[in-house]
C-alpha cells in the first residue's frame, strides 16, 4: 500500500493539471457511509472545460484521494433593462419628410447577450447644419417714379434698399405720360422715370444637415451565466512509513587521513622496538665473539712459553 501511495503522488507531481488556474469556492472533507471523501466546488464560466478541474491523486491528512465523480449544474439568468440608442443621419435639406425617410420606425439592437427591439422617439429628433459655405448673388430692383413735371435726374434717388441690401442706381428710362398744346404744338407736360437698381447680396449657406434621434425600448438577457461543478475524490488511508534504523557511519576519507599520524607513530614505535632488540642481540653476540677470541689468544701465548 505504501508503494502505491508513493507512486500515485509522484505521478501527480509530474503531471500538474491546468485546474490550478481555477480556485474552488469550497472544499469539504467528509466521511459518508464509511467512505472518506473530499468534495471541491467550482463556479466557472461556461467556456471552462470540466476536465481541467479534475486533479491528479493527492494526499491529505493521511489519505490518498483519487477522482471518482463530477456533477454539473448550470446557473441560468433572465434579466430585462431599459436602453436608449442614439443614431445620426445626414441629409441635404432640413426637411422633416426627408429626414424621416432616413430614420426607420424601429431597429433591432444586440450587444453581447443583450437583445431587443427599439422604437424611434420623434420628440428626440434634432437637426443642425453640418457646415457652411459663403457666396454672393446679384440683387436688382425696378422702380417707377412719377408723374414728374420734367425729366430731371434730381427726382430719381441714387440708392434704394431691398431685403436689407442697399442697391445703387444702374439705369433710368424716362417716359412721357402727358402732353399739352403749346403754340399749336404738342409738347410733353409730365414724365415718369423707370429706375433700375442693382447690387450684390452676400450669404452663408449650409452644406448639409446632421440629424440625431433616439431609439428607446427594453432589452433582455437570457442564457447560462455560469456553471457550478462538484468534483468528488475518494480517499484511501496510507500506511505511515517505518522509521529507518540508524546506519553506522564508516569513516570517511578525511577521517582516515586524519588517523594516519597515530598509525604511523605505532608503526615507527614497533619498528624501533624490533631494531633495538636486534641491535642488543647483535651486541651480545659480538661481545661473546670477542671474549672467545681473547681466550684463544691467551692459550696460544701460554703454549708458546711452555715450549720454550
């Protein structure tokens, strides 16, 4: 059993799962009907793969836990909210009929999970010029002045005003509107002047128009907001590892080198003792040899004396 536990734990260490990125919202350790269990609960987005939540075997408080079951529960949502969407259109004229042709009565709206149909709010329509351009044009005016008693230019004004623009006299045409008999000859008795005035009017005109309008309505959001997974692991008790017996340490190389002086000293002492014994023995033997030689010399001398 101990070897199996160690092997499974080694496999778990070598094959780390990506579920480490997800943190369980709760972890429950329980004993249910005699079964030791660990139940981990995750609440994740629907895109998360459930297989990434399953862990490799792990050890906890003397038990080895392995995956046994996973339960999935979808958390659905249904919401409603009001929404206003502003749109912009461009037209050549500031005419409501032209503008309404560019604005549909309703529009379909979608923004992620939120969808709905919005209706045009006519009270929100606002139009302004997109820009302006400047220009000028000729303004003319014709006036009839009369009846006059003569065709005198002092009767004709040098300027006149039309629509706020001052015009200057450009041309005068005199017309006879009455005659009298003078000396048997018909002579003009009254005149009228047809005066033509002209000038230039300067203006600023819009290049186009921009209209903004609001569409209002209600949006809904329905679907799976999140998913809750309950991952269950079944535990099996692991036997505690036996305490290893102490092993007698062998002297290391340093200890052996450190013990060399004592060993060398013992060897030298032993060699010295052997040398001393050997020398002593040799000395005793040499003395005996000398004594023996001296005895032989003395005996020889005495023998020679006797012979004489």
